[in-house]
C-alpha cells in the first residue's frame, strides 16, 4: 500500500536523519524534497503547499530533546500532520434511528462501486444488520448480473426490476420491499459514467430526493490520483455526499487522492478497499495509514485481522502444541487457511514496522501458500499428524498427488523441521515464555 510514497518519504527524511540538530537550513532542504514527493504523488498543489508550510512552522518551533534525534522529531511532526490531513480520527457510518438505513453509492464508472457495495453489505451483515442490495444501475448491462452474483456469494438478497429502466422507481420500490420484509439496511448501487456529466448528476439528485438516504458514499479509484479529487468535488457540489470510499488502495497508487481528498471536499474517508475478496474492506484510520506511509507499519490492524480469524480456544491449543513441540502439518494447514482469510501476504507483511520499504522489489507470492496447502492436503491424516513417517516413497506419492516436484516436498519438510527446532529453543527459554505469558495478561 503506497510503497512508492513510503520510499520517497524515507529518502527525503535522510537529509535530517544524520544531523546533530535541526537547523533552518536542513529543515528547508527537507521540506523542499518533501514538497517534490507530494507533487510527484499527485497531491493537490494547494494541499501540498499548505501541508509543507504547516510542517515547516512546527519543525522550526520545536526544541529537540537530547533523547530524540532530528529525524525522529521531523517524523513525529509529519505523522501528526499526515493524520490531521486525512481526517484525524476514523469516521463511522450513520444509522437511521427510525426506519431502514439507506446507503446510496455514487461514483464514476470503473471505480469499483458495485464490488464495494457487496463488500459493505457483507461487512454490515457480519455486524448483524439485515441487508438488501439494490441494483439501480440501469445502463451498464452487466451491473445487475454482477450484483446478483455477488449477492448470491454472500447470501444477501438483491432487489431489481428487470423490465424497468427507471433508476428512481427501482430505488423507491427497493425501500418498500425492505420494509415489507424486515430488512433494516439498504445499499443502493447506482450508475456511473466515464466522466462527470449532467445526465448522471440529475439522476443521482432525483434518487436522493426520492429515497432520502441516511448516508451517501462517494466511491473513488485511488489509482486515479488528482482526477479522483476533481470528480469528488464535482459529486460533492451536486449531491453533498457524507463519506468517501477509497478503492484499489493496494494497487499501484501514488497516494494523491488519499492525502488530498479530505482537505479539498472536507468530507471524511470512511472506508478503504483492498483486493477483490469480498471481505477485503477496512474502516479508514488516518493515523494508521500515516504510520504506514512513514514506514512504521500498522501493528494494530494486523492484530485486529488476526483476532477476527482466531478462535481463543484454538489459540490456546496452538500455544500448548508449540510449547510441547507437538505442532504438526494439520495445525500448519489451519494456520495457512487463517492467513489466507486475513488478506494478501504482501499487505500483511507491510503492516510490520520496518518491512514496508523493504518489500518494494520483493516478489511476495500468495501462490506459495496455495502450493504448501496442496502438498499438505495430499498427505494422509496419519502423515499430517506424524511428519516423521514421511519417507521417500510417501514423498513421491505426495509430489504426484499435489502436482509439485519432489524438491518442493523436501523443501517444505525441511522448513517444518527447522521450525520445530525453533520451537524447541523457545520451550527451553524461560525468559521468552514469561514474556509471552505477561503479554497475554495485558
């Protein structure tokens, strides 16, 4: 996520990292470099200028403590200002106090609006909301079918009127359907265009007037940079939306939209969307993204992802197995499935402090997990439970059954044995065990 921006920030901060103290000269040099970084990232010019001016004023006014280096001081100021620039704190969805909550999705064609509508529906369903998806895009032929397919995958009803080309009528009728069927949340997926035009805006205005949505979310492709900010301003002037959704934030995004959009339209970013999986949706935390941009990782999000997937009893059982060195391939398979649910390996590793900037040119291939999974699934239950019995003939059978080479099988078994040695070291290290137990008690 925003790896280029992270690398360039890191490079710019080197101008003060090795300095003994902050001076007007090294601050100015650093700010000049940072301004260039922001403009290269397609950040709005006025936003970039204001941001740099604010950082410079604060840096010049700071007294550097003996225990803090100039680089650390500038990084702290940048973290605070980046967090403020992106909204300061997370912003929650608003739910209707009476009657159904209606969420109207707007944005240009290709922004990922339909897919995000399904992601949001699943997210809210998991929070015990009774959700209805409404197919109100009457122009793109595949939009309705796409939404129905996604709705089937997440087991959420999709409302449509096949013979109607009236998006306002479809939206109104979907609200009536939801009320009649005890559904308390309606997500209306509207049409987009390749560019902002009067026809598009008029339709959205009429839908808004007809169904009076609780929330209007503007969905934007974060890879479009400054264009995303320009379209956000046009949509906001027309329909006064309540929140922004940044999609494709895990793609080749320069970061301009994430850093500019809140300052330009003064509307909070509420969600970010990463990848195609229907559970790849995150509440937008300005402070966490600021931390990642500065190469400090995002441990809180990583822990939250793990907690969602981990059952507490399973975690305790796993800990006992690790400490007693009884961890086997059956346990390993469970962990692989859990990791796959958490997201891509590269995005997870990017949340670990210090790793983000080192992953730019590293090929972190999720297919390796699939390969390991196929090998373990080709083992018998006895082999998974007792890896010691994996002799040459068994390994050959597993290689053929999983479609991998014998070298792949040998490599995995070797890695598994190395992990066992590490667990043995951990078992014999009382200090590590005490630290682990202490951490659990917090």
